[in-house]
C-alpha cells in the first residue's frame, strides 16, 4: 500500500467479501474489536445499488448508547479506500473516529441522525 494505513471498523456489510471486492477491489484483512458507547439498530436501505451489492435490504446501524458496545472488525485500508467506502455508505451513515475496546481509534460509520 502506498498510502499510510488507516483503520476502519466494520460491524456490517463491509465485512462481506463480495462487498469488499466491489468497493475496494480486494479482500480486506483485519482483527476483531469493539466500538464503545454504541448499540445496533436496523434500517431499511433505499439505495438499490447498495441492496443489490450487499444482498440485504436492511442493514445494521450504530446509534449512541452509553456503556454498550458493538463487535466487529477493524480493517487496515488506504486513504483512497476510505474515500471509496464513503461512496458505498448511504446518507443515513456518517463517518466518525470511534473509541475502540483495543484502545486504538478507528473510523466507523454510525447513524447520521438520532433514530427512534
């Protein structure tokens, strides 16, 4: 990788190999970790291209929740790949630098607005 390494946490469809191949052109490698102070909800995905790629009409989304945590994987990616993952995620998500159980911060996609 010519760009410096960036850490991206995934708890959902970015863990799926076909999504990784289509989004990044390769299968990602990573390690297990947990995003702190969030919990999962499910949302309906309206972007048909994302639904076709993920093969799921409903995706998990992280919402703020004190003292809860979400399990997933931290992947090592490049700045270019981070931009590609921004394009994959729909408007319901925003990217934030997440606090991880391992102590090493990683980018994560969380709810862009408060969900009921």
